[in-house]
C-alpha cells in the first residue's frame, strides 16, 4: 500500500501513470513507427522532415497520444535548420501562441527528456524564453512559441501542438 502525504502531487502521479500505461500498451501492440508508412496530411519541410501543426488545443498527454496515433511523435528540435522550418510552419499555420513539443521533466524536476527518451539540453538553437525554465514541479512539459523560444508549463495546459514523422 502506498500512502501519499502530499495530495498536491496526485495529479502529476496520475498523469505519469497514464503515460506509462499508454507506453506499455503501445509496446505490447507494437504501435511504434512503421517503416514506410506515411500519414498524408503531414507537410514535407525539405531537408528536415515531415510535420503536422495541430491548431486545436489539448493537454500535453493528449497531444502525445495524437502524435503516437499518427505513428509520429511530438516535435523534438534537432538542428537550427529544423527550428527555422518549424517556426515558418507555425507562422504559416497562424499559430496564436505556445505549442506543445516532445520535451518534459516528468520524472525528475529539472532533468529534461525528449519523448524518444533522450536527454534535452539547451543549445544555440534550443533556447529558453526569459526567466525559463522555472523548474516549478507543477510545470513539467515544454512548449515552443513561433519565435522559437521555449518554456515549461503545466502538462494540463491546453495548447496547440506539433507532431514530427520520421520517414526512416
């Protein structure tokens, strides 16, 4: 039996448990990316990959699940060229603000990981917005603004999101 003394942590624990159950179930169904399978509504951004900007707003977990259902993943910026292409996509799609991406610190506050289980570090192209990250334990999911800057926010915040499809 587990006794939780601080009830403020219950929503985060439930959220993490939901993601873990989805990941385990996905592995059992082998629902990861299927080589050669392509979702036609994704845009080919030459030289960087395939992306879809979802304008409707959902929580980070719902965004993660939608991308997974597309055989894709939430956006992970891997290069300056990819950042510039995604910024242009957000502007062209008339993004009205922040969008969820595939970075979080759900497991250890301040240790940012990608949805592909890689460690995330700021770089010359992955830059935090002013006074970010706050490292507030309630803010465990990361979003991007059309100018390319990042912030941490609560995972329950409803935002648009960007999925990335890797062809290979």
